[in-house]
C-alpha cells in the first residue's frame, strides 16, 4: 500500500512540475513511473503468487488434516464396532460360562451325593464286616476254649489212668494239682461217702483232701503264683493260678488270675493258648480293669501268629469299647504300625 501511495504522490508531483520541467525531465519521470509501475506489478505478482502458494499450501494442509481426520474417524468407528462386538462376545462368553458352571455344579452335586451314598454303603459294609470278624474271632476263641477244656479233661483222665486209679469227673467237683502235678479231685462231703453196696477197692480210691476256705487258699496261692510269675517261672505260676481259679472260679480275683494265666502262656510263646485265657477275661469280666489289657495282649498274640486282620479288629474293639484307657492309646500305636 505504501508503494501505491508513493506512485500517486509522484504522479501528482509530475503534473505539478510538468509545466515547469523540460521535456527531458518529463521523459525521465515517465521512465521512472514505468519502472515504478513494473515494480508495483512485480510486487503484486509476487504477493499474489506467494498468497496463492500459501493458500495452496494451506489447502493441502487442510486436505491432509481432513484426510487424517477422516481416517481417525474411520478408526474410531471401527474401534467402536470392535468394542461393541467384543462386549457382545463377552456377554455371550459369560453367559456360556455361567451355564457351564451351573451344569458342572449340578453334576458335581450329583456325583457327591452318589459318592456319599457309596461311602455310607461302604461304611455299613465295613461295620458289618467288622462285627462279623469280631463275632467270628470270638466264636473261634470260644471253640478253642472248649477244645482246650476238653483236652484238659482228657489229660486228667489219662493221668488218673496212668497212676492206676479210676478218676470220676463230676460237674460239682474241683480239680487240684498236688506236688509233681498229679491231678486229683476234691468233692463235697455229700459225694465223698460211698454207698454200702459199692465200696471202691483201696487201689482205686480217689485221694480227697478237705477243701480249705476259698479266701485263705486264694490269697496264699495267688501271692505264690505272682511270686513265681515275677521270678520268670511261668509254668509254676500257671499251675498255681489254676489252683486259685479252681478254688474260686467266680471270685473277685478271677479276672486278674485269668489275665496272668494268659500272661504266663504269652511269655512262653504259646500265643494260641494265651488267646483263650484272654478271651475268658473279655467274655466273662467285661467291666473289670484287666479287660482292656486282655484285649491288647490278645491282639498282640494274633500279631505274633501273623493274623494281622484279626489283630486290627481286636485293637479297634479295644479303642471303641474302652476309649479312655491307657491300653487304647497303645492299641492306636499298634494299629499304626500294621
């Protein structure tokens, strides 16, 4: 704008000075004016070109920004669509997972119930098996006890026959070992007097001794038997305990005497016979303090005989019937070692 103003001022100056100036000066002024006009045109041209170039550059930039904006918009829309699809897919996956979990829960509950039913059945079967084994073991012990008693009776009869005497076994008689182990019978006074019609010959008479008071004989013999047991004389102790038991089979020390009879046999390695004496304590004296110990030693006897299954049954019976006894703790240790 300053160039144009200068040109106007110059033109006015030329008009003012045209009257005074010479022709040469006019030509110079015209030349200068043309030069100025050319420069003005050049300036206009350059300015227009630069403006056009700037506009073209701005347009290009705007086009580029618009293109980038469109691309970003397309990316945003694509991301939105992907996010929407992902949300839908996630919802479907969560629903499928919940359905699967519900099915698994239902199946697991059914399996658990089936397993619980099987466990109950197995527990019942094991309990019945345990009871059957206990009964079988008790039955075997009773049968063995009967066989042992029968063998003992036969031994008494054989011993009497070998001595040249006739020995009559009566249910109410009491057997007593004397001296070297000869077995004789002591009968009540009512049965000692023979009838006049049938007097036995002297060589066949039964040597009978008057039965001492049970309390005196029991106490003395029991102490004697315990002394022999503590000294390791198990056979002598067993014979003494037999005499104590025959004198008072239902006395207060009967369970204790039977238990130590079993102990004598156990310490001699006669485990099968020891089991029988222990069983007498268990069957006939369940409330006695020696019964838990008899159960424990009976189980140990079966272990010695390599019958571990029966030993387990007896240990479990001991733990179930006498849980507060010290023998129950020992039985648990024995079970753990089997």
